[in-house]
């Protein structure tokens, strides 16, 4: 199926189910399509930094006079957002500090409100209706089911005054749809801004060798080619971080999306050796030593993830990173992806602590391997150049800063487009 004038069509992708393909060739950096959000929500922790309605980042946002939490560019944005903000405004005042629905619950509430008022097909549903999104309800394990039940309880607790709810099974299906099809809206440094659903973008299948990249202009998703595309090529994105070796990637895909990838990279595992690089020595490491260290690395990554959300433990997190890096470094090369993962976490903690030199120390170690292991137009690489460039500029290392920012811009011009607000901001920084 293809809407009139569209450069895309929906089709049955062999072995994958529904998919999207292009009906004309596309060059690298060319915009294939843009899709408004069916529903979106700004992360609660970003309130005050971004407009609740258009996700514009600016100083001097105006606060809602009632809840004093939501912030807007102006009265126009505030009025436009009222149909969604009213779901939360009085509830935030009534519950005070006890108002604590998850971001997923907040998004589901907005989807339900949009469904109730929807009279015709939404602009985000040209190729697929929101109700057609994959649910995987039958694949959800007990742990995930418990989370969904808890989320439904939160939905009833905080939104029952303003919403009529469908039956329990319909709610379970909707939460599963959001888990499998929701998009994290991120800024140019890959910091989390919010969550949204884009039914047409959700049609795109996964590959560890993606042909397109999804970026965001406000709350609108934009899909651009990052490889040359021929007529009738399938549009493919990566659902996950493709830095990691094949087993790790497929474990993540099975856990979150209930399938295993069979792309060329997963079949050949051609990059796995470089990703699992070990230190050179005259007497090579026994395979069991390497596999034992891989198990250690995965365990430490899980432990870090589990305690990362706790408050006031930044120094403990940094110590955990340093200890893990010391242990892994007895076997792994600095360019090994598990070393890079822990360095990235350490850099993030240093940034939180205001330790700019520490952040640069880790960032510089990460950058070169990232440039080799990620595809040519990777947001992971551009965001690292951006962070380092801004740190250098802040520490008055101007020539290094300019060099890093220009390298970030070269990638972002392809990924975000030359007319994006981020480009304008970056050009000012470079001047």
C-alpha cells in the first residue's frame, strides 16, 4: 500500500512481516520521510529546559500558572498542549511530591486521550494505524507482565479522573505496543528528552546494518538515508545499539523485541573479533580466559545498570567503573567494546560530577574505536565529538574544540539535515 504522492510503500518483507520500502533511489543524507508523533510526552526531569508542547530548547520558558511544573515557549504552545496537559495538571497539584507515574504511563494516558477524540486517520498513520502496531502480548514473560500490571495500576491511580479506560486486556496490549514500538526522543548529545509513538516509523524493520537513521526535529521524527538506496530497497533501522558483538545484540533483540536478527553482519559476525579485541602478548590468552572475562564484563554492566538510578552514589559508580576497567584491562584491549562501555559510563559520571578533565580522559579513549566500530554516519560518534568539542571549548582548548565540533557537524549534516536547529546552534559555537 502506498499513499498518493508517497515515496514509500508498505509491503510484506520476506521473513520479517510488514515493512517499508522506497519507490525511488535516495542519496546519503536525503530525507526519505518525516512523521509527526501520534502521541508524545516530555520527560519530567527535562521540565524547565524544553517546551512541553514543541520540545523547543530555550531560556525563559513560561510555567503553567496552576501546576507550576509544565513549561512553554508562549501562550500558543500552552493552549495547543492543554488537551494533554489537563490529564496531569490538577493531579500533580493534588498529589504533590507523590505524583509519580512512569513516562510510559504518561504516554499511554495521552494515547488513550488521543484515541478518544480522534475522528479520522492521524497524520502519523498514513501507512499503518496505531492499533495495527505489533503487541507481542503472547511473548511477554512474567517479569515484564508484572511491570505492565504495575503500570496499569499507576494509570488508574493518576488518570482515572480524566480518562475512561478500555478493558484490562486492551490495556495490556497497549502497554506492550508502546514497549515494542515507542521511540526515545533524544537531543544531539543523545540525552533523553521524552518518549513518543510514530505508527508509520514503527513499520520499519531492524537490521544491524541500517540503511536509514531516525532523528528528531521537535516532536517530529525524520528518516534519512545513511547508505545509498536503490528503488524498492527496504528501509531498515537499528532498534538497538549496534556497538556490541552478535550474541549480545541478539540477546537484546530477543529480550525486547522477540526476534533474532539474520542480517549479513549477524550471519558473518565479521566485526566480532575487533569488538572483542584482547591485549597482545607472546603467549595468547586461552579461550576460556577470554570468555570468563566476557561473563565478568556482562555481569558488571548489569550491576551498573541496576544501581545507576539510585541517588547520591556517583562516586561509588565511578569507583565501580575504575575497578571494572582495571580488571577487564588485564585481558581486554582498550578498544574492546566492554572496555568502551565502561569508559562511556565513567565519562557520564565525570560529567555529572563536573570533572571535565576526567570526562575528556575517557572521551578521548573512546573516540577512535567508536569511529572504527560504528557505521560512517553514527549519532554515537557525532555525540561523542560534540561532548568532547564542548568540553575542550569550555576549558579554552579552542583548536581541539573546533576540530571536534566540525567532525560532529559533518556527521550531523547527514543525520539531522543541514537546516536543523542543531546545525544553526553548532555553527554559532564554531564561530
